[in-house]
């Protein structure tokens, strides 16, 4: 009976009431080159949809701004400004400006009786305009500055296509986080798998307690047997003394 606890332990071990040693999961390495290639491939695969989104957003924003300009400056003003700028960028003056210059110079010449002061062939030619507004190069330079100012005011913000792209750094950070969470999950799952079944664990405790009880009972019986043997010997001695 002294071996009862060891026998109970052996039974529990065979039945798996103590559970098993957890298996540590393998940590999957991350390849930065593969991550970079995956990032480029993903951005390229989604580029057409991103470009379409950008076009829709830009068109909507510009339409909203054009409508606002038309409400503030009046219908047709935006088109007139753009037409004037286009003429200036070609080194030309708009027709209404030309006519105004003609009328102004002609009126002054008639009033001063100096019509001939324009010079031979200057009236009705580009000479008069060069005298007043400079060369076509000067006109274009001024138109460029005006166009820059106008575009800054009349152009809606553009959608940045690259804002929709993933970078390798972002993807590496995501992979690291996902790997850590996967490892934590796997180590937890390994611990749960290795843990003893609650019912079998309870049975193991009962079995060990029974083994210990049997061992205690065995030790008690041995003690009683040793005590009983001494008492019998004493009685026998007493009896033999009386007889003698």
C-alpha cells in the first residue's frame, strides 16, 4: 500500500490528467524584399481604380469652384478672363483692346490734327500696339504672370493619387504587428491544447487522494500489527513465568 501514491501518479500520467508540455510555435521570418515587391504590385494593381477616383474627385471640386466663381463674378466673366489670357499667351491683344486703342489714338490725333504722327503705315498695323503695349514677348510675359495668379485662384485642389498608395514601411509595420499577434495567439492556443482536461484533472486529484488514503491506511495497519505482536509476546512471557 506504500506504493499506492506512485501507482495513482502513473495512472494519471497515462491518462493525461496532468496535461502536456506546450509546443512553442515557430516565428515566421519577414522578408523585406518580398514586402517591397508586394507593395509595388499592390499599388500597381489598384492604380486604375485610384486614378478613376482621382478624376472624379478633381472634376467635382473644379465644377464646384467654377460655379462659385460664376455666382460671385457673374455669368460669362470666367470665360472672358480665360479668353483674354489665351490671347495674351499667344502674344496678341484681345480685339476689344485693339479697338479701344484705335479709338483712343485716333481721337487724340483728330483733336490735335496730328493723325500723321503715327508714322507711315502704323495705323491699322502692329506698330501702334508695339508703341503702347510693347512686343509680343512683353505681352506674353505679362499674360503668364496674370495666368499664374488666375490659376491659383480658379483651380480647385487636386486629389493626390499617391496618398492612396501603401509604402513598404507601412506594410512592414503591419506585417510585424500581425506576426506578433499571430505568435501571441499561437502560444496561447498551444497552452490551451497542452492543458489537462478539466474532468480528467478532477479524476486525477481524486485518484491521487485515494492513493494517499491507501498509503495512510497501510501505514496504520502496519502500526497496529507491530503493536499487537508485542502484546502477545508479553502475555506469553507472563504465562510462562507463572507456570515456572
